[in-house]
């Protein structure tokens, strides 16, 4: 199983946009990531995102460059401060590849729990718009397969 963890791309400030839609830079970064992953021919059973607009917009851009056999779905429990344990438990019984588009600190805690067994391990340095790919072995152990952030990619 592959798990793609994506921190939403850069959002507008609350003062500019109370719903915090993607900023112009955020749209550009999400598009750069979509161009990067398209040749990888990623196929996921679902893309989950929080109900926040910036996460939904990032998910939609990436869905355009990914084969999604299920749905792009807004889900409860993916907010910045939500408990990661229910998601970890759901992932442990899933065989399909999944992409989760969300926020810090949630994504950092989830990655740390999967990789190091502790939410506080601070195992991955997430960046806005970046994708972290984790793989689960047959022994049910998670490992970091790869990570890419928009700053590494050319326009």
C-alpha cells in the first residue's frame, strides 16, 4: 500500500480571504506538483481532504494528474488538530493506495505515528504543496518512499 500525504498549497491570509482559498503562489505550486506526478501514473483508491477550502482546491488539482478509482472526498477528522489515531486505524486495514490532503500539525503527527510509533517524533519536514509518499510493507511497517516539494521543481 502507498499513502500520499500532501500538505495543502499556500493559502491566502484570513484578512484577504476568510475562507483561505489558495493564493496565487499556491495555485502555481499545486500545478507544479501535478505536472511532476502525472508521468508517475499514480493510481489511488481515493483522495481524502479536510473540509477546508485550501485542502479541497489542492486535492482537485492533484486529482487531475492522478488516476482516482474511487472518489475525491471531504472527510471529517482531517483538520489541523484532529486526533490521528482513527485515520491510522483505518489505514491499517486498507489495501488500496490513498492520498490525504490536509494540514499541519495533523499530517506531521500521522506520518510520525506511522513511521516512528510516536506522534511527537517529528519524522517528516512537511512543506506547503509538498507530497510525502509512504509505503507499507507486508510486515505492516511503514517507510518513507519519497518526498518532493514545489521548491525543488522548475516552473
